[in-house]
C-alpha cells in the first residue's frame, strides 16, 4: 500500500515558489489570484509503518527549521488545489533520488518513490481558469498529469488521489525482421510507422546497403537474413537531425533576385573554413575533440563547448535545457586528458515574450519556454557546483 508524505513551509515562512507562481499566473495568464502556496508530495510505493514515515519525514524530506511534514493532507485555506506529477514512464529525478535515500535510511527495498507538487491557489477564479493555470503554466501535457480540486469538493480525510505513475502493459521486448525490398511507397510508410524520421532517399540508401553482395555474404555467414528493427532504428537514430545535423551539413541552394548560390554545408563553409583560414595561433584544438581548446597562457589552456538544444527545449523547456547544459559540462571533461569545469554562460534566442496571438497546436508560449530554459540552465549548472556567470537574450 502506498503512503504519501507531504511537506510544506511553516506558518510565517515565505514561500518563494508560491509567490513567483502567483506572479506568473497574473502576468502571463492575466488571471487575478490572491496568493499561491506550494506543497511537495512524495508518494512511496511500499508497505511502511508510521514510525518509518516519521523517520523519513524528519531525516530526509523536511527541513525542521522552516518546514513541516505529514502523512495526512496538509492542504487548507484554498480556493483551488492543483497537484502535478509525471506521467508513467517519464523520468522522475527527484523521485529516483528520494527512493535511493529512503532505502539507505530505512535499510530496506522500496518499489518506487514518486514526486508531485501541490499548488494551493486563493482567488475568485473559475474552473476554466484553474484548467488554464494547470495546462497553460504549471504542467506540460507532454510529460505531466494533474488533478484539480475545488475547495467545496475537498475532503481532507480522503485527500488527493493521483494514481501511481507505473507503466503497465503486457508488452514483451522482441526483435522483428524488416523486409526492405518493398516499393518506395511502402518504404515511406515504414519510416512513418516506425517513427524513423528518414526521408525517401535515406530509406532507399538503407535498402541498397543491405542488398549489397558484401553485406548479404557477411550476414549469411553470421546466420542473419533480413535486417532487424534494432539495426534499422540504430541507423535512423545515428542519421537523425539531432545527431547528424543534416540541415547544417547539407548542400543548400540559395536563390534571390540576384541569382542562385550553392552552399556545400553551412558548417563547413561559414564556420570550419573561416576558422581554418583565420588560423589564429592560440587555437590549440578545433573540430577534433569533444570541445574546442584555446591557449590561455603558457601553463593553462581554456576549453570551450557550445551546444544548441532547440527542439528538446521547445517540447519540455526545463528538461530540454537541463539535458543540454549537463551535456555541455560533460564534454570538456572528456576533452584531451580532461578539463576542470569553471563556469557556464548562455545565449538565448526566443520569439517575443509579448506574443499575444493564438499559438499553433502543441506549441508553448515563448515566455514559458524562456522561463523553463532559464531555470533548466540554472539548475543544471548550479546544482552541480558550476555557476552561470553571464549570458544574453
């Protein structure tokens, strides 16, 4: 049976997250709310005693100076309650850390710990407003789910019931053989059905590759016949825009009223070639390692890594940005014999935060993307001991 531990600030302690959430609701959604308070919720999928809950609350989840905890609902004095948690299958970093720490403290095995957050909102707002706040600001429909409760329907004895985000299904992993000797139309359908994101030319290239005499002979010697879905998906992932930067490296024909110009790779033409032509003596290593190396003085070199993370950050601003920045921090450590990380910097490019027209389906507002990305970069660096010292937008 699952247990919940709710953690909130004691009376008189400032709830900075609640205050900033209220400000964003008022400024971004133009919904007038009086105040917002927050509670952190840890749902523990294990049969544990009240004494063990007390131990976790006191030793792990709550700061005794400024916070209180309870295995019963703490919510009170609100107009609307919104609790947000991850969908099944989505990585829950806080929950995973809480699970490991709980097991260390209790010296037992726990199936899982799942993190969610409650927002207690006060104000004369409607159910429609609450829905807008939940889906338009507090949660990302792509990765999160939520429950909304009006104060009139609140039962403190029952509390909030947010089902455990456990992936359920009878699917068993299996390797499937795929016949690529099919028509062009069927190849296109295969790419779509399998979410390969490969175009017609790339699917033809795969078909021809697996039909070469050399490949057919090698596969026969290994007891292999048709290519498997595993092989195809590995190749598709390797050829993806995210990994291969196909647009940046492709041949582009640019036309205007003055004529046409063929650019053989934007990267090779405008970045790599320019760097080689300038050929500054202080460039120690460029385009060959995980990051660039610049001579700082006779004793030290400076390692620099830059990375875009546009699409992941557009889908999940916080998660996309934090993944990007920790990847940037990873690469200097893997350059040469390894560099010591000093600081992060950033350059943000977004659409206008004042955009007030209807958004296309599944797109988040530019201001929401900006705030999520900024927070992701901050947390990805600061929580690893790497400060973000400057940036621009």
